[in-house]
C-alpha cells in the first residue's frame, strides 16, 4: 500500500488512532511518536494473529479498562490493528513549516510603538489619557498575551503536523494553547471594537451616531460571548485537552467549524459597520473635499483589517481539524488581524498628533505674525481636526461643530 491509495477519511482515521492509542497508554508512551504504539501492535498481531488480551496489555501497558474501551471501538483487534498499522506505515510526515515568531516580534514592536504614540498624543494634547485609550491599552495587553499563546502552541506542537508524528504530550500541550487561544480571541477582538465605539460615542452627541454605536456594541458583545462560551463549553469538560481520550468525554452536536465561521462572519460585518458609523458625521460637516477625504481615510483605515479577517476564516476552514495540517496559518493571520486592527484604531489619535507637531506635513500652515500662538494660531484647520483634538474629552460639551451637526 502507498500513501496515494489512502483516502482523506482514512488519513484522518489513522491520525485519530495514533492519538487515542498513545493517549490511553501509560506516560512512558507519551513522549514517543503516536505511530510507534500502532506499529508495535501491528507487529504483534502480524507475528501472532491470536495474541491474547494479556499480550496486548503487556506490550502497551494498558489496564483492563483501557483495553475494554479499545475493544468496544475497534474489535476484533487482530483484524483492525493490522489494517491501521498498514495505513500508518505509509503516511507521509508533513511538517508544521514556518515560524510565527518573526510575525509576533514585528507586530508586537509595531503595536507597542503605536500605542506609545497614542498615549503621547493624548497627554501632549489633552494632558490625560482618555477612557477609550485605556480600553485600547487593555486590548493591547490581551493581544500580546494571545500572540504569545499562539507562539507557545507552535513551539509546543513540535516540527510535525500529523498526530502520528507528534508525541501525545506535544498534542496535548498544543491543544491546550489552541483551545485557550480560540476562547480568548473573541475577547481580544471585542476589546478593540469597544475602544473604537467608545471613541465614537465621545466624539459627538449626535443621536443617530450614538444609536449606531449602541446597536453595534450590543451585536459585537453578543457575538463575542457566543463565540467564547460555545467554544469553551462545546464539551462536558472545558479543559478538553486533558480529556482527549476520556471515554466519558461528550461534546455538543453542533459543528465547531460552523460556529467559528458564523461568528467570524458576524465579526466582519460589525467591522464594516464600525467603519461606516462616523462617515455620516464627517459628511455633514462643512469641509473642503480634500479635508473630508482625509477624514474618511483616517476613520476608514480599519478596513485594512477586513482582509486579514477574511483570510483567517479561509485558513480556519482549511486547517481547523488537527490532522495532517498545521494551525500555523490560522495563528499567523490572526496575529496580523488583531495587531492591524489595533494599529488602525489608533489612527485618529496619531493624526491629531501629526497635525499638532508637523502641520505642514498635512498642508496646515501657522502664521508667525504678532498675536498668533499655540493652537489659536492655526489659520487652516478643519472641523474634523477640531473633532480629533478638541472634542476628545470624557463627555463632550457642546461645541460649534456639534451645534452644527445637531441643527443640520
């Protein structure tokens, strides 16, 4: 038999057998490749087709309960084990290629730099850090923790992608990190969304804008809670990685892939909604076309994260199941998505900093004549720049710009 003769289902079954047979064995097998116990049993039945239960337990170290469980699923062993052994013997040895450490380092440094600039922007312009900035800092901490967890999963899983090539300990530890990451991911996304939505809420008291903020926040929160709790409690043991070979493990009837894709699509829809929320406000302001376009681009930079979100869903659909594939692409694109979303959400604060310190960069000039000083000397500053700089208070008081919006 050759690898080309195996179907996808047979390859998946072979990997499952490697995982289960090594998992129910004593810890002495847990640091050996999963294929070894399958091949050892195959050799036993090849030499002695009438091998007894005692022979099997002596070879594997299983107790009677373990053997009874295997028999309930695979009996008669003298027929099924040789078949599985023949499959395992021809399996390829796909490697979990690529490393996400460079992505982790680059984006962590970049996000740290951007968050630092964001804080500097608030302190230098307003003299304090705003509530939505604190929420962005919380999002930053969660994202760094999530990315570190993804790096740990990659390193713990070893160089091979197949269960038959991994040790049981590698599979168990990487599964623990993976399941924790899938549980934490919705919270990371939600924290970024809430930071932006709180910023929009404080941006104006215009009722349509605030209503849109409330609706989007509710949908985002509900979607995140569904994604987190359905993943966390899909089985009767939340720490599923410690019960992977437990006969008492039972899981819900729903397909985790369907759930992840469904909540992921809603996540993208709310991303689009968050991009559109401030646009009506910008459009109602009396701005030159260039100023309006710059404002739209500033608010709309978050759209860049859509691409990473969509690609991540494609990767999940392809790699969600732990078989001969690697979850590295899922984690890599999730890192990109989370960090890009955080960076883009800081664009308004960074632009305000740029306008204050390098106005000529955006074609804003300041006169040098008598009586001109500080922010009052700006001869050309748009209403949106005022919104960025003046209105970023904890609860906006009425301003001429806001009065215009209210009366328009």
